[in-house]
């Protein structure tokens, strides 16, 4: 059971980042649709359950040990040239998303400094850029351990504040506060699930060794999907408590907690900042391992992504989330479609 818990927390860690914990993703993809957004969260969670379950089934039944072989399996073609083309496309999408998500983490760090401390966002982005570069040049084992501790704590606090919020706001007030609006909530929920699967599926490959039985596979998928749904709804309802337009706020959840649950604000802010750092490092390392071929290129590209990330962080955390994630949501449909088409 300990191994199963480790797999579940790793999956949750892949799905929870600065965009999720800050409330930006939930706002952009679900909250803007009012009550329909909650239906979207449910659909998204169900899709994640199926994706996790089927991916583990494919990995186990065909004894796949790396992402390239997984791509080969779901493409299902005997043409080596066609396989290489599709594999190249999927790997390019993954690497691009890794790099841009690293940039978004830097922007998120800067957004915190700007919103909460009134300091220019470039200062926060610069601090994280330097820290990440130093980490890339040293050892990240400690970062992995920190992440494994932070995720359970973050889950606990989101659920705790969510329960307190329901007790104070009331279900009737929530229904009255939210209006059903827009009709493309279903597409939005699918896109959210899609771009998250771009990073999630390659991460499931090394976790296969911990999920040996089909029953364990089902258990991991259902529990992971349930936790994500509960956390998402908790954040969704926190956003509903805001009395101002949250679209003008970079980190809406922090704002709401500061207004109504100030006793948790410092702890939650610390967890978010640490999560941004660990996510940035993990994603950065994955990108560097995929695109570098020598120690020299590793150092050069490390410096480049930190410098470029610092420069483009001025575009704004919320702007990055709103622009980039939907694009990769459409691109990620290629991989999801291949998985569901796999017999």
C-alpha cells in the first residue's frame, strides 16, 4: 500500500503546479463557466481516471519501459518511418511544453512577489531563475524529497480550507453566486485534461514497476481522479467567495485566503512558492535531459532557458496560462486519441 500511495502522490504532483494551486487554471478552464464548470471538473476527473488506467494497462501488458516504446505501441503502425514521424511530433510537443511550463513557473514566482509584496515581478522571476540554474548545476535529490513532503501538505490544506469554506459560504449561496454561462465548458474540460496528460503520461512509465496488478492499476486511477476532483472543487468554491473580479488577480486563491482565512495565508504561500520551485526544477531537468547531448550543451541550454524564462516572465503569469495551455490542450488530443484508440 505504501508503494501505491507513492504512485498516487507522484501523479497528483504532476497535476498540481503553480497554475492549479494559485487558482489560475481552475479559473480559466472551469470557474468562468459558472455551475457548468463543476460539471466540467467531473468530466475532466473521469477522463483522467480512464487515461491513467489505460496507460498503465498498456505499459504492463506490453512490458513497456520507456516513453518512445509507449508511443510506438499507441501509434500501432508497422511502418518504421511513420512511427518515427509520430514519435518525433509527440516528443517535440512534450519538450516544448516542458520548456514553456518552466517559463510559466518563473512567471508564477514573479507574480507572487508582485501581488503579495508589491515588488516588481521581474525580481521574483530573477531570483527563481538563479536558484534553478544553481540547482541544475548541483544535485536535485533533495528537491525530489521536498516535493514528496509538500504535496500531501498542500492536499491537506486545500481540503481543510475547502471544508471551512463550504461551512461559511453555504451551498445555497454558492448556487446563487454562480450563473450558468457559455456553452463550451465541455471542450474546456477536455483541453485541461489533455494538456495535463502531456506531462503526466511520460511520468507514468517509470511508475509502472509499482503498479503490478490490474486491481492496483484501477485503485491508483480512481483514487488519483477522486483527489483531483475534490481539490479542484475546493479551489473552485474558494474562487466563488471572492467579491471582486478575480480575472485581474494573478493568484486568486492566495487573495481569497488572505481575505477570509488569513491564519493560513503564510503557510499556503510558502507551500505554493516551494511547489513552484520544485516543479520548475523537475520540469527543467526533464527538458535538459531530453535535449542535451553533452555536459557542455547541458550548461549552455540551462543558462539559456533561465535567461529566456526571466525575460518572457514579463508577459504575465495569468496571460501565459490563458494563452499557452489551451494550445497544448489541442496538441495533447493527438496522444489521448491514440491511447483511447488502442485496442
